[in-house]
């Protein structure tokens, strides 16, 4: 995994105060970029066992990042519907450009793989080019639209297989 001094990831409920604070920050960023918040319906149970997981990343004990995944059985990738969807990926501006988003993504992939997911899917938007670059550099490729924004022109859906080829160990392609 990624070795960043002072970095740790903790699984928390989406209702945890640090999670709430960071989700409010990302929603404010969506308002700036898209003119409104993400309106995807989100229930706290989406991120509880066995449906998914929610994480907060801490840098020197300060909450600076979030990432989550939830199971999806309605999206097929590489011949499997055992998929997990990345949700609420975010790194606070003062903590950007040191590898935390990549570290969180690798953590999400590993925990979803350990929970039985065979592919990760995600939806992002064209006004988040840095996110698109991150996902593409981690091996994500375009897939047909799905979910709440599937027919929206600003939406982009990407996916990556989590199946580890025989003879290799797990881990992110990044």
C-alpha cells in the first residue's frame, strides 16, 4: 500500500462528524463546479456491512479525505455484476497533490475486493478533470452510463476489474 507519513484511514459511519464535515465540503465544491450539490440519493445503510463501507482519511490526525464504496449488482463490468461503486471520494484542498486520493482509491479497491467485489465502477463529471486523470491513471476505462446521472451530458462513468490474475498478489494498478 501507500506509505505517506502521518496518513491513516479509518472506517466510520457516514454520519460520523468528520465524515459529515468532509461531505459538506465536497458538496460545496460541486456547487462551485456544477451549480448545485450532488443529488444522488444516499442512505447511510449503503455504507454498512454487507452493503458497503465509508472511510475517512486522516493526515497528522486531521480529517482530510473521504472515500466509500457500495455494492452494485445492476452494473456489469468485464462479465461480472459483482461490482462496487466508488462514492464520496474527496481530498480537502490543503491536503491535495501528495498522493492521498490515490491512497484512498487503493484502499477502497482493496476493501471492496476483500468483500467479494470483482470490479469497481464510478461516476464523475467532466468538470472534475483531476478526478478523471486519477481514475484513468489507475486503470479505469469508460463504461456505459449508470446510476442517477446516467443520461446527463456532464457525467462520465468508468470501471476497473479487481480480479487479480493468477500468480499475482492484490493491490492497485497505480
